[in-house]
C-alpha cells in the first residue's frame, strides 16, 4: 500500500467514524430498497440479485465500478477511473446520491475491495451492509467468508442464504 493510499484510508476511517447510523437487520420480506455494488466481471451475480429483489417488488439501485484500466460503456450507474479524485475517492455526483439513499440493504459483490468500493460501503447510510473482505477491518455488518470459493455468483447466493438464516424465528 502506497503513501497516498494509506493517507486516503486514514481519511476514509475518519469520515466513516463520523457517520451516525443504526444497524438494523432487515427481514427478507420487508426489504424495499436495495443497493448493489459490483464490477463488470460480476454481471451474472448482479443479475441474480437484481432478479431476486425485483420479484419481491423491491427498488434496486446499483453502481458498477470499473477497474482502473478498463474502458466503460457510458451509463448513469457507472464509475470509472475518470470519476475518482487524486486520492481515489469518487468525485461528487452519482456516488453522493447513492451514499445518501436510505437503503434497507447494501450488497457488495466485489471480490477485491478497492478504495472506491470501501468508500461507498463505509459512507453508505444503508441499514445493513453485506459483502466479503479478507481484511480484518472492513465496513460490513455481515462479512461472508467465501475464501474457499471466491466467485461473485457464489457470494450473491450466500448473501441471500444468510439473510434468510439470520431472520429465522425459533
């Protein structure tokens, strides 16, 4: 990790600490607003989650974050290297609207947590955040370990599975 990235993460941790958010585990049938973070290589997993929540009449918003060297198709939900400042934080605009949205659930499909993914996840006002990160310190309320099978579709299925398991009544 370079000096700029260390500085950026230090600033991110300070910003994240100032966010006043109450964690609330949503019941799968009551989820009405879902945010999904994904990369273009995770399209199949994104479609799986989008279809799953669309069936239950949930509002699904998403941001597709392209890797640094990838060329992106222009779109309203696309974040590229051009949309990042010198620290690697997203510039104001699309991301600010996404972060301030009151999602019941934020699902992060990234297999590698980069600064833009961490920034959006950390500052999101979502009630419950689910994803995977091998880092000890991460910004998820539920970190699902998929180290044995690091695939985005597997992660998406595990996210749905564990949300259902956590909400079972005894």
